[in-house]
C-alpha cells in the first residue's frame, strides 16, 4: 500500500511540475501576442522561421525551448489550438525545436554530470556528436518547412486578430481615447491571457494525469507483467547483443547498451572504466553509447514521451509527434554510427 502511495505521489509531483512550466509557456504565448512582444523576438528567430515558411511568432516558442522544453511545447500547442499552425506546420515547428531542447541539457546534465564521468575526450566527443545529431534534425525541419509548407498551412492573421480586434472595438465606441484606455486595456489583456491559460490547463491536465498514472503503474509492475507474458529482462540483453554484434562493437558493449537503455548516467558509469583500461576507443565508446540511445528510445518513449506528448497534443496528434521525433533521431543516429564505425 505504501509503495502505491509513493508511486501516486511521484505522479502528482511530475504532473505538477509539467503544469507549472506548461502554464508559464501558454501564458507567455498569450501575453506575447497581446503586447506585440513576438515582433521583437522575431528579429532573432526569423532566421529559423523564415526559411521554414513559419510565422515569425513561432520562433518565440522555439527559442523558449532552450530555457524550458515544456514551456516551448506549451506555446506551440497554443499556436496550433488558435489556428496559427495546422498539423503539418506544427510538426515542422516541433522538429525545429530539437536542437534548442538539447541545448538546455548541455548546461543541466551533459557538462556537470556526463562529461566528468566519461572524461574530457570521450565526454566532449559524445556531447558534440549528440549536438550535431540534434542540429541535423533541426535543419531537417527547416528544409521540410521550405519544401512542404505554404500559406495554406499557416494563418499569420490568427495571432493578432483577437488583441487588435478588442482594441479597435473600444476605439470605435468613442467612449475614450486610445491613450486613456491603455492602462485598462493592458490589465484586460493580462487577465485574458490568464483566463485562456486556465482553459488550456483544464483541457490538458486531466488527460496528462490519467496517462501518467497508467504508465507509472505499468512501469512499477513491469517484471510481473513480463512474467505473465512469458518474457523476462533477458530480452533486452539479447536484443543489445544482436545489435552490437552486427555493428562489430566489443562484447563488453552489451552490458553498457543495456545500462544505457535504462538510465544514461548508469550507462556512463558502466563504460567509464572500460574506456580507461582500453576496452573501448573514443570512437567505439561513443558508438556504443549511441546504440544504447537507440535501444533506450523504446523505454523513454513509453515512460516519458507518450505521457507528455499525449498530454500536450492528445492521442492522435501526439502519436504523430512521437513518430516523427523517434524516426528522425534513429535515422540521424544511424548515420552517425556509420561515420564513427567506418574503418
């Protein structure tokens, strides 16, 4: 009983954290629209959005992802719901988001934790490789936008229609001048942004919490489920062995890949002494960790991506986002492995 309470408490904490960042993202999106802040940010982001045929305002969400991926996704979700982006344009924007989401992890995880464990040479090579993969995915999104998007996929007028309409109505009423209405208008815009944020959270949070509860229960009782299904933890090791053998990696790569599939930090701890004693070169070590990343997608998608993406977008569009993200990651990692392992 106590373990179940602990599990549910962890779910509540995760959902609460996401709710906080999501509310910030949606509120900032509404606020930026109301006060025209997107025009200032667009000066920087237009180099991303312009070639991809996306509205400049979308760059606000993309750059916000560097500080908070949850907030950035929340802003994109708001743009999609408001009709600024259709599904295809949203997928392009999510793809462009990739490198900026990775950039946050450089400061919070890779530099302070992973590089000290792996050592400077291997750590920097691994982080650089992952960074280049993320950048390649972002550039893929920009190219996809240039090829696949046109004016039919975006509604550039939807972003400013509501604020401008409200301001114009008051001016036409003749009750007060624009200058006299400005303080009241600003307050109304903030309140409207708060109200719209509340509506959005009301739609997303129940769905997000429900999915997280289901996934947490399945993960917590995964061993029992595997036994009932006739499987075991050896399946992961067997799969890792086949993949590493196919790529010609050392036999010691198998436990490393299995560890990476469950936890990146644990995988780094396992491989670090094997790098020091010469079992792995820098190239084969990075290749092994990338293979671990591929295997871990199944685990991380189930534990994190599905609850988060379904909570943000709903099941149908969330599945599309997961499919695009996973497909591009595996494709570019496969290319990186080819380059690393070519004699």
